C-alpha cells in the first residue's frame, strides 16, 4: 500500500458557521477565544498524476462557496487536527473513494480530518477546547505528524475455548464480567451445565452468543420474568404478558395485524395497505458518542421497519430526547461524562444527518431536561412505515439461502447488546469503546431501495435486520424451528484483521439478512447490484435445529437453537411496591403572574425547539400535512396511496411525576390527547411503550416498574387501545466515586391513529378574531411536580390523576366536533397547564386572546394561579367557529366545558383581573432560549 505517496487537500468554507459554533462552545466553558476556523482535510493516498489529482479536487470541493489548497497560517494561530481512530467508520471517506473510482481513477484510499485554527487564543483555552469541545477520544485522536492508512490490529486467528465446567460459581461470574457478558450466576451455571452435557468446552464465540441472545437488551428477561412482591405471597408471572401485552390480547382488535411478534407493530390502514410503527432506544451509545449513537439509532429503527413483514417503506421518523440541565457546570460533571449541551447538539445533529440523507421526514418529537439525565441521556428514535397487506407475513423455508445484504462488517458495535444491558461508570468509555457505531446513511438508502424493489418481485421469503448482536442475532432468530449453517469467511469485511468471533457479533450498521430460495439468487443479486448494495450468500437454513458457524475449516459455534432461544433461566426479581401520599399544597400568595409566565416560557422544557426542527427535513416525500411546531401531533398523507386518509403520529411522557402510577397514566393520556387534538380517531389508536429505568436489581425500582405496567394496563383497557410494540431499556444508571445516578422512571408512550381526511387536521394556532374560546375537561388542584412547583421549588402537592371513563367519552365527543367541522383550533393542556397552552396558541398568529377564568370547569380549586397552571389530565383549549357555537355546546352537553373568552385582533394575552401581556413579548421570551 502506498502509504508514503499522499496528497493533501484542505478546504475552507466561505461562511464558516462551524468555527463560530466552536467559539461559542468555548465561551460556554467560561473562557474567551478569538476567531476559530474549521477546515475539511482530505488525504489522498496513491500514485496519481497531477491531472488526476485536480480531478479529485473537483470532486470534493464546491468552487462557489469553498476554496482549496494547503494553507499557511500566521504565527498568532494555533492548529489542532483531529482524525478518526483506526476501524471507525468514515462515511465521507468511503463515499469519496467510491466517486473517485467511478470517474476512473485508482487510488489506495482516502482519509478525512478536521483542522481547527485558533486566532489570538491562549494555550490553556486551546487545550481545554481540545478536551471538551473538539475531541471524543472514543472515536477520534489528535494528529501528530504524518497520518497514514493504518491497518486495524488483527484479532485472534483461532477461536479459543474456555473450560467452564471446571469453574466455581465465583469464577463463572468473574468470566462473565471479564468478557462483558452481563450474565448472572444462574445463567452462567446453566451454560456450564449445557456444555458439560455436550461433552466439550465452549468457544469464546459461543459464550458471546449466549451473552447476546440472553442479554437484557435482546431477551427483555426482566419484563418477561417473574416478580415476587416483598411482604406478600403474590407473584407476577411474566410482567409484560400479564399487563401491557394482555391489553392487546384481551381487546382482539381486528385491525391489529401484528403485535409484539415482528420488528415493528402492524395495523391496518385500508384494504390494500398497513402501517408499521416502532420506537427504539439508543441510550448508552449516545452517552458515549452522541452524534454516532443517535444517527445509528435512526438507522437501526429504519431497518426495523425495512425488516417488518417482508419489508415496509419508511415514511416518517420521530425523535424524543431526555438530557441533563443545559446550564450544568462543567466542574460538577462526573469523570467520563459529556456536557448536556454537547450531548444534545450531537444527538440532534446525528438524527438530522441520518434521516435527511435517507430521505425520511422527521415529523414529531420533544426534548425533556433534568439533572438525572446528565450521565444517562435517553434517545428514542421511531419510524413509521407503509407495507402492502399481502407482504405482512414472512416465513423461512428449509434450504433457503442465508443472504447478507448492505454494508460491510467491521469492528464497530461489538458488545453493543451486552453493553446496553449494564450500568455505566467512569470507565465505560475505555471498556466499551468498540460498542459505538458510526452510520453511513447513503449505504442504507441503497439498501432500502434494493429491498423494496426485490420485495415487490417476491424474491425472498423472510428478512430481518442486523441490530443488537449483528449476524449472530439475525441468523439465530430467523433459524428458529429449523437450523442454520453459516460460513463466516464469506462475510464481506471493511478491512482485514477481524477474528471470526468479531465477524459473528459485530454490530456494524446498514446490514440485513434475507432468506431466499436458491433459484431466486441471480435475480436478487442483479437488483442489488443495480442499487449499488452488496449481497453475499453466507450460509443456508438447514433442518438441524442447531446454529452451526464456521470460519474456513474451523467450527466456532455449534449450539442447540431451542436452548439458545428458550433455555434461559426465568428471571425472578423482587419488588417493593411504593406507597406515595400526595398532600395538597396551597399556592403561595402574592405571586407575580407575569413573571411566572416569563419563567415558564423560557424554561428549556417549554421554550421553542425551532433550532432543532430547522435541522430536520420534515417535507421530504411530500406527505407531511401537519408539520412540527404547528400542533400536538403530526399528520402525514403518503402520496403514493389513493384517497385523503391520513396517519396521525404523537407521543406523551411525564417523567417528573414521582408517583410512577400517575406518571404512567399521564404519559399515556398525553399521547392520546395529542392524537385526538389534531383529529385522530380515539376508536382507532394503537400504542407503543418504551420504559427507561434504573437497575431492576433494586426492589424499589422494580416495584415502580410493576406499578407503571399496572397503570398502562388499566388505562389502555379502559380506553380500548391495544399496544402493538414496545421496548424496555433498563440499567440506566451511572456509578462514580461521588454518587450513583439513575434516570427518572421514564415511560414514553407513542401512538398512531388515523384521520379520514388529512386536509381537515386541526392545528393549535388561533385563527379568526371574534371566535369563541372554550376549555373542555375538568381542572383539579393538581400541582404536585408541576412546572410551576418545580420553578418555585415546592416539593409537595397532589400530582395529576386520571378518570379514564370520563376521559375517553370526552375524546369521543371532541372527535365528533372535529368531524362536524365545528373546531378551528385545538391544543391540549399538559406541562404548564392552561397558562402555557393559551400562550402557545397565540404564537405566530398576529392575534391575541381575551379570557376570564370564571367559566373554567373546576373541581376543588378556586385560586386563579392553580387554575392556570394545574396540570390535570384530559383537557383541551379549542377555538370554535362562531356560527357553530350552539352545535358545539350540544355535542359537549354532558361533558365538563366552559366558554372562557374569544380571539381578539389585538396582539395581547388578556386574562380578566390578572394579566394583559403583549403576545410579542411572550413569544420573544419563548424563542430566546435556544440551547
């Protein structure tokens, strides 16, 4: 390889926004910096002519907005160059090399760097910026001297064995810990017993296989396990099946096509098509490398949709983030933890970069801030897809080929499944650096196109994605009931040096596994070649009931599939059911209501998220009818489907409520409210649950998990809304010498519904002066853990409860009013209550509201501040067409509702005897926060 023949291209941008961002990040550290420039650097390796080099320059530069060269800088500058570590995916370099080859130039390789040039900045500031702003040592290094095309350090050529049958219980646990398997004593003992019966010692690859398939991440063993209630004879058998899944089983909705079986839930859309929905978490990877972690979270959930049924077309993405307080001081951060600002910027950029390049609109999301998410950010990535109903079922057939498609395999992502099943600490970055993946969305776009083209030609029988555990998990799960033989030497690699075990368990992105009859192979390969997506046969599904994996002539894995997939010992956790007693706390007297409005609107949870939304393409595919910022949920209408029927997508979460039962109630109710507010049909809502929790080894945490599941079962059953998919992410804790930090018990409920005519979806902004404003739903004295009490630092208070029977009837009446074209605007009341909802309805309208609180439906509350900022569930503020006021009141006659005012042409928010604030002032405060 011509490592010593290298040419350098440095590129300056005319408008260097990146340099200004670095300078601002340095100021966030409390330091002062001069101007900063960021240059893109391409290192071209190979023996090429000057003419060929100039053609390459044309490929990588934009002559309108960029200039290139090898620049010299003045003496008052300081320069830092940052490169990716060996083995880390460099999508820009890969795409550049691909284009160079297409224009007929042969080179050895491409490497990219970032060059940071600091003007008039002292050494201390530059060094601190290097550590806290520029460099993530997990995936990057500072360039010192000449940068070469490094070879990846070779893995072991042969796969060693471990004689587990001779190990004591302690030694088995030590082995589990040293290998990063995160398996407990009983699991390790069962594995040892299995191999004793097999009469041999397991290979490292086999132990890794058990570590992955039996991990919390893949098997959901806590949620599917038994729970013993302390100080009680009562025992729950399979927590998930007895609560969340039982709702779906009890309801037996005919429009639910698949629930908890496939890579995503599937519901009927019309006679021809169905809709798929999945929401995944990518928490631990995003804590280590936010951009890559979030980007690959998007890539992974998109592949879940591609791997649902025989392959669905992704039509919309959603994202929900929970991060630490953006004003956290750097000095208070535990060792090994990135600052919340850096994490949020990274995950926002990662989601936008991947989704935008794939051509999938990001249409719905939110951000929640709390100190308990500092070391454990939560990153939820969701995707909605459309699939022909005829393609919803799949089945692997004996003698089908095992076909690997998409990206190549590298050392990235190894131990991702097991790493996500454990607690993080200050050493996690070093110990699990290989668990971080870097995505390549353009490769996934090629893969997407190839899969949808071959699906429609019925060229394969089954499909799944290579997610957690990579080829290991994908092939093992597809082989259930049959068996498989895999030849790892056929797997295409990114680079040389991987051991067979690394190939087997790598979680490199953009890969999927198909099963297909041999006679379809040539046509399959032809289409994949046309789409520039790689396709390789790596084995065959054979009737052995075993997973047999070899590398050349060495057998590295030979396990009974039934034991691997179903032999894991049942987990039995102990739970202490929490008892919470909310005491009613009187609102302090003499509060300045205007200052409360201002404090709330500038709070990071409430303040405008426009800076995030602007980074996402929410218009691509042309089907987004109700877009971000305009309403409580998104409405999309796929252009390729006839008619005007639309899909409604929304979510809810309420992690601040300490009573986890009420937390779960409120999260589900908020998701339903958001769907109904835009016109979603409450009789046709499907739900998804995502639990993010601390360690279930703590009986109190486990008790909270039990209560949350019970709450979801009770409300979803009352609402008659089935769950179709879900995910749990447990062990979201960080341990350091100073403290043990666990995330708030967080339940994200996502929902999908339908609207018969997407053109009639309802947005939240008020529209016509003189139209009456109504509040529907009852307000209770429920200020416990509310935004108001958090701002006032009041610890006590009654948290919001839910009255399911009354709530679902109210949602049905609201839906009738929307269908009858009575309602012009609708906004649900959630965080910040009525006060925040009415403010948001005025923003961007050029209008205002004049209101009185006298007619607000209440129970047990008189204080105007309590009425304004209570966070009671099941409430909406609506603007009614004035000529349909009577019709609206007739529809709502048996519901709690009240006319509270009207839309006014003056841009003021007026509440009788309380406030008169210019809307422009409130809106400027709301927009001023940024990050």
